[in-house]
C-alpha cells in the first residue's frame, strides 16, 4: 500500500473527529445566530389541549410511584392530563403500584409477555386520548411547568414534534454524570441550531412530545426517539427543541453501564438510519440531509475511521519518525486510559489534569461502545428488550 494512501487513511480519522465534535457544533452555533425565529405565544395561557403522557416501565418499583406522583403534580390542567403506564411483564411490584393510582385517572397496560418498550408504546398510543402525546421514562422527574412548555411549543401548526433535554444529577459516580452532562450539553447546542430550521435530528427519549396524528406504528426493534423525529420530518412537519423544557435523571451507575447503553443506541440508531436512508438525499431534503449526516452518521463513523487510522499508523510508523512519534503518543494515551480503568484511585480530585483525563477515558470507552454497536448491527442482532442499569432513584 502506497504511503500517500496510508497517510490519507490516517488523517481521515482525526479530521472526522474534529469535524464531529468541534467544527460541526461551532458551525451549528453560528447557524443559530443567523436564523432567529420570533414567537408570539404566551406561555401564561392555560393550554386547551388534551395530553397523554406515556411511561414505559419494566421492574421499576423503586421509581414508578414517585414518577406518577411527579406527573400528577404538574401544573397542567388535570382534566386535560391522561397518564398511561405500560408495564412490560414486570416481575416486581411495578404493576401493583400503578394500579394504586387508577383512582387518580392513571391507566395501566400490563403486557403479559415481555415485548419491549416500542411494542408498549404502540399499544399506548393506540388508546391515547390526547392530541399531543408525551414520551418519558420511569426514572426521570419533570419540573411542574414542563408539560405546559412542551404543549405551548405546538402553537405553530407546522411543528410536529418537540423535544426537551435531560440534566444528569451527580451521585457517587461523578465521573459518569460529568461525562453525560458534557455530552448532553453538546447535543443541546447542536439541537438549538437545528431547531431554528425545524430539523432536530432525534429527540431526548425521556422528554419529547408529538402530535398523535403523526405517529406511525413502530417496529419492535425501532429506537423511538430517533425513528419518530425522522418520520415527522418525512411527513413534512418540523421537529424543534423547547429549550426551557427539561427533566432530571440520575446518571448511569458506571461507565460500563454507559458502554452497554451506547452500544445499544448505536445498533438501533444505525438500523433507523438504514430504514430512512432516503432522508440523506440532499436533493429532496437539502437541509435535513446535512444535519442527519453530520449529527448522526458522521458521529457513528468516527470510531470506524479512528480504527482505520490506528491500523495505517502502525504501518506508517515503520517508515517515518513523525508517525512513529504519533504512534508512541497514541500508545501512551491508550496506556493512560487503561491505567485509569484499572486503578481508579489514580484520579484524585486534586489532580490538575483530572477532568481532561476523565473525558479522554469516556471518549475512548464510548467509541469502543459504538464499535460494539456496529458489530451488533452488521451481525443482525436486533435488540427489542433490555433492562436499563442506570442508577435507581434514591
């Protein structure tokens, strides 16, 4: 293989990484300043729209009661609020706890066999009473004004879906919360800009709403917070971010749990993009195709290109001292990450380079997780059911 080809392969990895995590977010921030959307809505008005909130749950007995009480305590008019909990063949006390709220108008769908979150959402939307359907999780918490904020964002008839964002709380595993909040902040910056064009790529699965009339039945292995926004765009409606709408959630229990989560998200997201590949047609969707490629496709390609870069670097290091130095630096970084994983006590709070090393550690782990997701996608491993291992509410 020629040196020129090896060098091209090597530099593609770092270049794509810089584009995805630096250049694209900066470009999005610039876009956001160039396009301002004026709104004439009045958030103080009481909404006159019935809303259905759907909460899928599997073995959430430690969370589900608090989650339902949190929703019922919303400042949204109770007569317009419809809450449905889908218990996916839970084997703990989840189903019984939900039944205890039936007097408050909470409806229960108890699936006798584990069918997965998506199958439960299909059943719940089918019986939903609200014009607007809100999707959330059992282990999150909404401020009182959240539902009102989401609904008020539908004041324009062209808006088909509205997403909020998640704030991760810091528990005993501050490293995980720090990393997930950094990722959430990056996502929020990008979605703010995409929202100016009504082209949000994906939604936050714990807090998003859509018009029930636009819901299209999902396949059991679909990832709803990506497939539904793609479907809304495909139907000619806008997907926007309600920047004032957020929920709180505990961060993952460990980086290993985040690894499994990111692997699953990658696998299911790649399937969603593959089934909606026509949305990458720049002639038919000139704006959205750019956002979809840069926000999702390019990000999932980063670990693939970095792996190719590493392979080409090994060959280049034998021919050139510069690339030998790059190889040594990469090896030292890999050893540093391995040392942090093997001896967490090395990361004392007083260490000057604590945060950069932690972020490097998370970056490496998450990209390995995406590679694992690629492997599952290419091997045809469809993930329909799973049990999340995020930290339980205290």
